C-alpha cells in the first residue's frame, strides 16, 4: 500500500506541471497575438497596402458570389443615396448596400484621417454624438453640424475639432463624389481605441 500512496503524489505533481505548462503556453499565445496586433499598424506601406487589397478582393468576391445567388431577390424598395449613418469605429450602421472597393477605400481613409485628429480626455464611455457634413470635389469639408448632441459639450467639441482638423480631406473618387456630399458619422468614446 505504501507504494501506491507514493505513486499518487508523483502523479499529482506531473499533472500540476502539465497544467502549469498549459497555462504558460496560453499566456505566451496571447502575448504573441497581442504583439502581432500591435505590430500591424506599423507595417511598411507596401505590405500593409497589399494586405488591405487582398482583404478587399476577398470581400468583393464574396459580395459578387452572394449577388449571383440572390439575383432578382431585392430587399430594398427604391433608390438609396448618400453615405448614411455610420459609426466611426467598428460596428457602424450602414444602409445595407454593397459598395465598390473604391468607395470603401476612400470612406475608410476619411474615417482614419478624422480619427487621427480626435482626442478627448473625459472618462464617460456612454456618450454618442452624431455629426453631418459634406465633402466637396476638392476634399473640402463643408456644412459641419451636430445632429445629435451627447450631453457633454467638451465631448461634442472634441468631435467637431477632429472633423475640422482633418479638413481638407483628399478628393473623393470621381465616381462617388455625389455620395460624399452628405456624410453622417456617429462618434463614441470606445472608437478612440484607448
């Protein structure tokens, strides 16, 4: 019996070592993922652009294959124009329209430029402000106004400063200039990424 009792502690210690090793590997994996995610924005321009282009190509292929499957099964009734309400960060609201890559590239560039100018030091995370503006053919932002205030004037001002600070934007693509004459964006503190 004494031999069996000695075997049990040895089994327990090897199980504990396996558990510790598993926990360490999980932590290391999380660290590697975090490092890769942090390194992505700093990729050289050409590499990053190639990654963006390949992602857009995959989206375009999916959209085209989805359109072929659903030909003749329109969901909307009537034309949809303008950019529509969208959040500046992920998970924004859109009009449910599949847009060409050229449109998406410019739209994301516009968001990135505005976001780069946006700073706010407040602590509330439940705020939302919606702004509307137009982008002229030369990229100039015109008619900036707040559609829905957040209730915190300093937050609202930070958004207005960000949009004004990004002015002028690059000129919108010629084929999509009309769509950028009326842009609505919703800003939330979580979109700052901080």
